[in-house]
């Protein structure tokens, strides 16, 4: 994975959707972007909610607003959390292409389900 192309490695930056978003978009996972609201499911900061402030593509990790650690000298730094330990609770809908892409998948899957049901009934 260290030598993967950017488009391949960025696809691995996906997290699980919450139950209501799974029903809405009929998808279990989505690629995370800056501005998505997430809940941390595992680790030291379990249960904390926040928005994604920065994405670190090489480690498949994201920095969440409000989660920082303190150095011995008093400086604070961002804590990067792996995307598999996150649950997306709200999507950033500023990118219209992303929204149409996610919604398009739901429409396509619904239409293929209808077509397959028609074929089975005939």
C-alpha cells in the first residue's frame, strides 16, 4: 500500500455510515472528506464527535476537530485516527458531484432491483 497510486489509496479512506445514512443512501461505507461529521467508535477517544479537519492519506488517518494531545513542553498537536475507527454521522454536502454520485448509486441500485423483480415475475 505504500506504493499505491493516489486514486487507489484515497479510495481506502472510507468509513462506515451511521444506520440512518445507510438507509438513506443504501450504502454501508463512504469515502471521507474534510467537513464530514464523525463519531469515534474505538480507541482512546471513543464516543467523541467532531468534524474532520485534516486528512493524512499515507496513513489512512484523519484529524478530528477538538481532539488534541499535549506535549511535555505544553504544545498541542493533532491526533490522527484511522478511518476504520470512525462512524460517519453527517456528510459534507458542499461538493455537489459527491452528492450526486452517492445518490446516483442509490437510484441505480433501486432500478436494478425493480428490473430483477420484473424478470423474476415473468
